[in-house]
């Protein structure tokens, strides 16, 4: 049984997903493929990493295999029995680049297992099977967006998802005359993990100070009751949610110029209000901002490195990226990577 599941980008709505906010992701045309066969013992092979791990019994390994074992345990926690299997992985989705290879791996594994053994589990429950693997077994406190998108996406649509209610809507993503790219800064600063948790705590503190249960109850006027960095964090979340709503409108109208401006605004806000960007991604965004033919750009993901999403007019990016690669190398001594991205359907059986 062979299954492929896509990675994703989130057009806008950064650090809103754990604050009951809105996000606007779509699956991209890069995938993790998982093939499952019967086996006498557990055998996990990643062609991407060129690594094979064999186990007689399942336990936490502290390696990439935990994402797969976590999925097996998610099924077993629901009463399903899974005999030993051989799992083979192949992927053209960059690992750790903010395109959510981890969720793609979980989703592909979950669907391959479920199809092979004939489990009848609805898609919304498969989101949980995949997510629990990462959240409970691997131990990353991830939101629900990544697994959701990898399952529910449709080519030529973005998903406007309300992370509070899980209501969602498909928004047409017709990039006529425009293109999207991902530039990987190739840095991931130490801060990224600890500061992510600090931001979460700060957001809880904001709710405590204001006596609210959810960020969705916050109004702009509540900002007057806050000060210092808490005020800045709250302002980011409130305005980022507004930007998502506006981005949905712009996509529907086909107003890519305005959509681009929202990307730049989001980056500014992540840089100065939420304070999760870094010199490298700031450099990339600033460089692009000065170029004609680029409509917008912003850091994506948790921050302190990772990737930048770019919205460009068709045929303008090629020369700009070459000079950016040179300038970035001169300044940071690092060779940038970039990918053109297109939307994709969600998980599929091959
Ligand atoms: P992201 O999800 O942004 O790519 P994460 O750190 O959340 O980054 O997940 C990356 C992890 O997922 C890797 O360290 C590895 O454990 C696992 N992974 C992803 N793709 C593969 C693959 N092709 N082969 C083996 N492990 C993979
Ligand atoms: Mg991940």
C-alpha cells in the first residue's frame, strides 16, 4: 500500500493557530510517500535519509521513526491492532524547512496503515490520529493546521480555517499572472524552540490579565489595558487575524497587489510586535521589498529562521533570486535554497 501526503504553506495567519485564530494554508506539490508491506518485524527505511531501523518491539527511539511509531500507537489507542510492518519513505519535501514534512509523514503513514488494514475512520478523525503522534508521542505541542491541510486540501484552493471551531472554507487560489516561492534561509536559531513556548505563555498571560478565555473575545480596545511586550503580542494576534480575513477577501477578488501588502505587513508585525524574526529572514524580506515585480514576502513558521514565502509577478523572480543568493552569501556565508510552489490536493492513495 502506497500513499503520498503533501506539505503545506500558510499564506497568512502566523502564531494565530494556538490563539484560537484564523489561518489560510494550502497544500503544496511536494510530498512524503509512504509504502507499507507485511513483515516479520518492524522495519523502517527512509530513502531520503538513507537510514534503516529495525525493531522487534515498538518503543520511543528519539529518531524520525517516532513519527511513524506515534501513528501506530494512535491507532492502537483507538483499539485497532497493527501487526509488524515494513515502512518505506521517500520524499521531495525539505525537512525542517517550515513546509511541515513531519505532518506529511504522519498523514501518509496514517492513511497507508488505515487503507492496508481496512480501517474505516473518517477524515476528521484521521487528522487527530496523525496529530496525536506528533503531540503525544514525539512530544511537539503542534497546532492542528498542518495535519488538517495535508488531508483536506484541494488543488487550486486555499483553506480558510478557524482554529477555534475547526470550521473551514475552500477559497479559490487562482494565481493567474503570479507565482509563489519559498526561500529557505537555511538557518534555525537555538531560540526557536524556547521562544515558541515563551510566546505561548505570554499569550496565556494576556488572557489572564484581561480575564478572557479566548483570544477571540479580544477587541482592539483591550489593548489599552495592556502594556509593554504583552501589548505588542496581543496587537500582533488581533491584527494578524484581521489580515487573514482581508487576505481571504483579496484572494476572492483576485487582488494580488493588496495580498502582497498584507504579507509585508505580517512580516513587519512578526518582526517588531511578536519579535520572532531574525537578521537572515529580515534581510531576505527587505531585499525583496525593494524589487519591482515582487508583490509581497514574509517569514513563515515559528520564526528565528526557517523560510520566507514570496508572491511575485510571473517571470520576475528568476533574476531577482540570483542576485539575492549572491548578496545573502556575501553577508551570511550561506547558500540559499528556493522552490516554486503550487497548490495540491491532499493525501492520496497511489
Ligand atoms: P518540518 O515539519 O517543518 O519539516 P519538523 O522538525 O517538524 O520540520 O519535522 C521534521 C522531522 O520529520 C525530521 O527531523 C524527521 O524526524 C521527520 N521526517 C520528515 N521527513 C522525513 C523523511 N523523508 N524521512 C525520515 N524522516 C522524516
Ligand atoms: Mg513539523
